[in-house]
C-alpha cells in the first residue's frame, strides 16, 4: 500500500524533536493540573478544583495544537508517556506555588524553542510559536495573581474559604459559595 503522506516535509527533524518534547511538557501539565484538581476536590476546594479541571483541559488543547502543527508540516507528532505525576499536596497554597513554578518552566521551554526556530531560520514555526509566548505570559500572570490572593486574604479562619472563591474567579468560572 502506498503511503498517503508526501515524503516532503517543511519541518526540520531537530525542530520536530523539540516540538515533540514540548508536547510532552504540555501533556504533563495537563496531567499535573488534573491531579491537583482531584486533590482540591477531595479537600472541599470546589472552585479551585473547577479552575484546575479547566486548566488541565486548556493544557491538553495546547498539546493538540502542537500535534496538528507537526503533522501538517510533514512531521510526526508523538503521544508521550505520562508518569511521575504527584497526587498529594500539603496545602492549597502549595498547589498554587507549584503551578507558578511549573508555568515558569514551561515559559523557559517555549522561549528555548522559539530561540531554536529563530536561529535555524524556521520562521514559519517561529511565527506559530508566538501564540504560545503570549499564552505563557497570561499563564504566569494568573499564577502570580493566585498567590497574591493568599497574601491579601490570609489563610486564617474563613480565609481559605474566601481564597477558594476568589481562585475560582480567575478564569471567570461560576463559583460555589456554600
């Protein structure tokens, strides 16, 4: 049977490899946030859980965007194995501290990928990645805002309940105020 895909490709093999590494990072992000959402839900932080379930879906969307790009450019996107996802956390604040830390790592990874594309004169992929650059600025801003909420409200007394409500508002979701 003849292959249905042209052997011609516009995507350099090294760039394809780096994009597949970014797919892995986005996939792990999705799984990580899903795990965090589940932990939040079991602890009664329903608004934070909703925020994180939505965020997990968003990260999966980023992964699929990369999948399509690689395949359309003549490469082969690879589904990564996802393992070593943490399932237990010490506090709601720790969850959001880890989110910011993780988003900074993703930003650095995107910047390295953009730099690679620019230095190899792959301006098509460079252009494609600009959406991710902008998206990461937004992700970091939301993560920083989440931690500011902890500092502004404080965790004592009813603080965590109010924090959970405010965290749910970061993406404009309907919050539960029981």
